[in-house]
C-alpha cells in the first residue's frame, strides 16, 4: 500500500508539489515566529540570569526580624540562598594594609555565607576571612590570600576606642557583586561590628560562632530566589507582609508577560493558519477520493481490504506533511539567518534574534504529521467505504 500511495503521488506530482508548497507556506512563518519568540525571550532571560542580582531580593528598611522568620524563609523551596544582615548604619569597616600603616580605607560591610550567588566560586570559610571588592583591593594594594587589618572606631564617654581584627583576604568579589568599595564577611563579624558600635562589647571582643549568631534578631536580609520566575511572587509577598524590599521583580514580570503574550500570539496564528491548512488538506484528499472512486473500487474488487484503502489517503497526507515540514524548516532557517544578521547586537546582545534548533524542526514535523493524519482520516473512511460494485457499474 505504501508503494501504491507513493506511486500515485508521483503520477500526480504537480498536485503533490502544490500541496507541499501550501503546507510550507503555512508552516514556515509559524516556525519563524516561534524562533523569534525563543530567540528574543531566551536572550532577555539569559541576560537576567547572567546578572547575579536578577534573583536577589533585599530588605531596605531596618526592622527587628526574629529567628523564626528566617527559619520559615530557609524552608521555602523558592528561596535558594538566604543571609541576614545588620543595620545599614553599622555595616561599615576600615581596612588597612599591614605593609602600609595609616592607609585605612572605609568600606561597606556586606553579609555572605556558603554558596553565595554573588560570589560564585568564592566563600568565606572562617570568621577571619573577607571577600573584598576589586576596587578596594586596588586601593589597598592587596591580593587574595594576604593579611588585612579590619578596625571599627567608636567614641564612648569621650574616649576614642577601636576594635581591631586581624583578617585575611579570602577572595576577590567580582564587579557584578560590588561596584564600590565593599567587603563580604560572615554574619558573626557583622554582629560584632554592630555590637561594638552599640557599646555592648569591648575592644577585645571576638566574633561568636555562626550557630549562636543565627539565634539573634536581625535588621534585614538578603536572599536569592531559586528561579527567576519566583522573584515577583516573593517581592509581592514581602510587601504585603509590611517588609519593604528591593528586587528586579518589575523587569522579571515584564519578561514573563512578554513570554506569555508571544505564546498567545503564536497559538492564535498557529491555530488559525494550521486549522485552515488542515481543512484544505482534508477537503483536497476527500475530493481526490471522489475523483478516483472507480480506481479505488477496482482495487477493492482485486482484493485490497478496507484497512488498506483507509491507509491510502493517510499515507499520502503524511508524505505531503513530511515534505512540507522539511521545505518549511529550510525556508525558516534562511529567513532566520537574514534576521539574525540584520538585528545582530541590537536586541539581545550577541545572541540570535531568531533561534531555530533541530528539536524545533522535529517538533514542527511531528505536529504537522499528526495534523495531516487527522485531516486524512475522513478521506480514508470515504475511500474504505467505496463498494467494489461501483467499479463494475462504471466499467
């Protein structure tokens, strides 16, 4: 039956070619549109994902946040990283290069912990380590692994005091994590600085253990969402709870809206165009069966079973769909190349504006084949219903 169906297509190759071109004319623009959606949205998403602050949510107002809140946040599967922070006014420290006495540099003190997304591949293993920004290290003349003196001055009862901590540069913070002079330290270090400035500890105090530090209230937090899609929901929930936060929620929400709108546009165009083509294909196959009723009746008279006659239009529809899908993807690939060259570097950096993949081509072919088989079922049923006697009657 396969050979017979293909031979019939070859016999009417002009009609077959027209059907293939019709399929490609409908499918090629849909593939290009889908490729544009993938390219633009994927490019914008990649730009956000490459920015370590895209998934960051930071509280911006000092409040008293109890340890129970941090326990609940740590148990939330939408949160991949969480670290508490102290008051902003007490989060500063003076760093000094031991080889250059008197060359102190005041930097912002930021909290960090293991697997900090802002510091990929860098971590503060002990309370005597700091991850320092590139600009601060250049001003101090220090490199990773070298010692550094950290001091916190205060004025108490008219006396000037200073808490001095001998520390080590454990790593260099990338520019994406800190564009200004800053140093990342373990939470106990930030608590010690805050307590010293509050006057609750003396100049000889040292950081407590990490576990003990986490049992205290904090003024705020810094967290990173597990997925970029979780940022708007987390931002909204914190604001509803009365906690003011700063995040990229608006940019992420805009990207998600663009993705949804492009998806709806694609589905609308694909639905309208695909339905129209499948209807025309089904009608054409039905008309072809009607035109060849005598030939089909003779085949039935010669012993072909109804199942074989049913498969005749189906096989031909699959052949048209497969050839049309190949032709459409070739045309779409050529159009995508033109678009990518025309819009290079203007929409999504160095990423393609129209992104086509082999998986996309296979998916388009699969959907087209399925639709063609569904459109050919009625014609196949009509072919299987042709009585053998019709061949004799017309003969």
